[in-house]
C-alpha cells in the first residue's frame, strides 16, 4: 500500500521514508499492546510476545481509559540523504507520553511529553508535542510510544519534514491569531458597553469571553510552553478549570438575559 505524501508500508510495523518532503499521519500504521502491569519498563516491553502486537488501523482513539498502552513503529530512511524530520502529537490534553528511539533493543533517545511532564528540553518548541527525528541514509529505527491519560485516550501521530510542517503551520497560526483577535475585539467592545450601561448581562458576557479565551489558549497548547513550562501541576487543571468557568458564566449570562428580556 502506497501513501502519497510519504512512502510505502512494507508491513504493518514498518514505514519507509522515500522522500525528503514528508507529511503523513502514521497513527494508523502503529501496532499496540496493553501494558501488562502499571509500570512496565522499555526493557520489559522488548520482551512482549511479538504475536500480541496488533495493528491500530486508524488514528489511535481508545475512549476513556486510565491504563497505559504501548505502541511501536519501525521507520526506515530509504533516501540517500540525512533526513531531519519530526514526530508530532497534536492532542495536547494528554497526561503522559513517553517516546523511545531504539536500535537492536537499546534506547538511543528518550522523550517525556504530556500535561503531567515539565517541558521536555529536547523537544522542538511548538504549541503541540513535537520531537526531532534524525535518520542517516538507509538507517532504520524502531520507535516505541507509551501513552497514559486519565481523560480521552486520543493519540494522533504525524510524521513531518520540518519545512513542510512550518509551511502548513503558518496557515494554522494565522487562523488562530484571527480567532483570538476577534475574541479580543468582542471582549473590549462589550467591556466598554458594560462600563457605559452598567448592565449585569454584559458583565457575565465579558467574563464568559475571558474564559473562552483562556480555555482556547489551553486547548491549543499555548499556555503550557509560554506561561508555566516547568510547572505541569498548573497545566493539569488549567484547561479544565477554564472550560468549567466558561460554561458557568455562559449559563449565568443566559439566565440573566432571559430574565431581563
């Protein structure tokens, strides 16, 4: 099976990089196993029964579960050049992600990502979880990923070359900047009306807009690397608290508006 923007799947666990420009969702190509105990090490995972690895077949989504799941994929650089790529995890409200680059059952590099982890110094600075991947010509590397979260177990994984990533990210950043700019205009416009009319309806609406802004800053992954990169304890509750307050003040505004109109 050939993937148009990246390479060819040799078998269920191997992805071959055939071009320098890569833009591929590799989540469906992963294999997975449930963690046998709650604290398996990577060395113990090396000993998992090979027959028990199952293909994901789609972007990893296992609903709500708190037990850990291990994933793996073999990456092979078929080109004749050194490639500098990146692996991206786009769902930022995820508690713990451990990534192991391995060769011959030896860990070459490890990354610890997620809401419960301090900002990984080796990752690429980005609003999502983005880690570098370097492969020499004809080099092969097995990547293991351990995911564990108390919320929704969504783990979309993308393989990019950095040039393509930042090209496309400019469009996303522009869209988000426009959204946040619109929120700011609405906030200050209604704040001025509140000051002039002193109407409690506008008070609840302005506070609601403020928490909409905070919730989106958290969900889009901007809050953690900018405001508290070394304090994951805050990050664990920030987005949930902002979403709760947003819903609370939306309800207050609705009741107030309906009662007075």
